[in-house]
C-alpha cells in the first residue's frame, strides 16, 4: 500500500481544515459582535 | 468496492517528490511557524510583552532532542544489547555520532512503539524545559519597560546560540549532531508524518490559545496590555501574570524546536538563528495583525509560502533578478515590514473588539447589575499564577478576572 500518498492527502486535509475553521470562527465572532453592537444601539435609541 | 476506489483515488499520481515535496516542506514550516507566531501573538498581541527572544525558546526544543532524547535513546538501545561505539566523551559524542545513529536507526526500524514514546517524551520535556527557560529569562527582564525588555531578550537569543556553538555535549558544537530517526519503522517518507504531527500540534495549540484568550484570563491579559498601572492598582500581580504568560508561551514555542529537529534528523545551532525564529514570526504577526489569531494564520501562510518558494526556486529567480538571490529573503523581510507599518499598521486583519461568547449584551444593558463584593474572592492570586492558567484551561470560570 502506498502510505505516502494517503498521508499526503491527510496532510492536505488537515491543512485545509485549519484555516477553514479559523475563518469560520472569525466570521462567527465578528457577526455576533456586530449583532450585539446593533442591539446596544437600538437600546440607546429607545432610551433617548 | 468503494474502499478500493477511494484507495485508488488517494494513491493516484502523488509521489513525494517535485511539487509534492515542496508542498510537504511548506506544510511543515507552516505548522512550525504557526506554533511560534501564535505563541508570539499570545505574548505580544494580547499581553503586550514584546518577546524578541523566540529563538531562545525554539533552540531549547532543539537542544532537548540533541542533549536529552538522543542520550536517552543511546542508553536504552545500549541496554537492549545493541553494540554501540563509545559516546560518553565530548570527542566520541561528536565523531562517533553518525555511526551510532546508523546502528540505532537499524534497531529502531522494528520498534514503532519505542519511536512514538520517544517523540511523546521529547514533546513533554521540551514543554517543561521551555517553560523553565521562560521563567529564567523572565527573572531579570520582566520588570523592564518594553524597549529594554526587547533588547535583553535579543541578547539572550544570541547567547543561547553561542552556548550551543561552544558547549559540545549539547548539540555537537559547530558540527551538529545527527538524531536517531524515530520514524524509521515507517516504510515511506517520514517527513510527511512529521508534517502531519506538526500541523496537528499547531491546531491543538490554536485551540488552547483560543480558549485562554476567550476566558477571564485572556481579558486580564488584554487589560494589562492596555494599561498595566490600572490593572496593578486593582490588586492584580502584573509582574507574576506577565511571567506566567512568558512561561506558558515559551513551553509551546519549544515544541516547534523539537519538531524541527526530528524533521531534519539533525540538530545544529545554526538552524536556530535569531533572524529565522524571531524576526520572521514577528513579520507574520505584524503582517496578519497582532491580537488576532486569524491574522496570525494569514500572515504565516503568506510569508511561509513566499519564503519556501524563494528558497526552492532560487535558480529560476536568479535569472530574473540583477542582484544575488540569496539576499532576496532579507530584502523581502525588510520591505514587507516597512510596507505593513506604513500602509497597514493594524495588519491585514485588524484586531476586533472583544467578544465574550455566551454573554447576553441586551440583558446586560437592560438589567441593573447588582454586585455583592462581600462574596468576591481575594484579588491577588485568583487569576494570576500557574493555577489560574490551568483553571482557565480546565474550563472553570473565575469572577475576579472579569
């Protein structure tokens, strides 16, 4: 069995998963942050 | 049937040579520098500690492999009845090293468990030694202001290389040492195995740093970065916290040095130069954006890809440039650094405001906060100290750090 080729693709998969997960996390956090900021602004407008 | 097709697809057309060889090389260096740059981001990006001594921590990992693991392997293999050449004196340690490693490698080809256990042992020891060296370099330096701290750490990086060059029993002095191949039992190219392990460790360290930065301890770190006087005035042990951050990050950084040693199967102090293991990670951090793991990743990916292509394709590039291509890397380092600081001082992905997962901002603003200080724990020693780090990693919340 050609283990090198299998492990090569495993390595590529890990390499792709890493940044994909980090980008997903980053987008999720930025979206949540934007939502919370929008909610705070709404509250401030309502209080005024 | 499906298994056969999948196996056929996986094994088709890829042999580790040519372009694939370059990809494995880039992946390996990407994994190594991700570990170093994320640890640097943890120290500088989030806690404001300008660690210009990353090379010290990386070199400790390399020295762990050459001075401890190699000795341990030689001792164990000798005890197993394998005939080795003398290696106890400095002279024998260096000049009999290639022959001894060749003998040990033959024995290791039938001992996969031994090889894996030596890898785990090395990672554990380098983690501990890295933390100890972090504590040692913190002793004189941590109370200094940023600029002086940077100068002291730069000199320590050079000092560690000088130790390695002149003390033969550490890493064979200027000649270096061959390292037993712990993946000799693997029938193919062991560098792919090393690249996978390195990428996995990079991923794990990302999760560890992410957990810590999203915890009360992470918020405390950012508070120290913004204004350490204020944090100190509310009773936090700023020096202790900074020392612990340096120790923790040093331990993680040292792992990359060990992985590099196993990747090359060779340790020489010249592999752990200050420019490579301090300035390049700094460029990655500044290019991507400090205080931001995604930025660190992006910076790493860009810089590593460009660097490895320059190194591997230098014969082609030489025809394009009018100056020796050997200088191109250093020119790139300087030009990129100046360009980023001039045009994008916050990096490609600037740091975002702090988002605390699970906190309901609407509820926080709507309801009147009632704080009962009588039940609050003592300010000092709650979130500072090693126990604070482990408590954070264990997922336990603490109130004083908020």
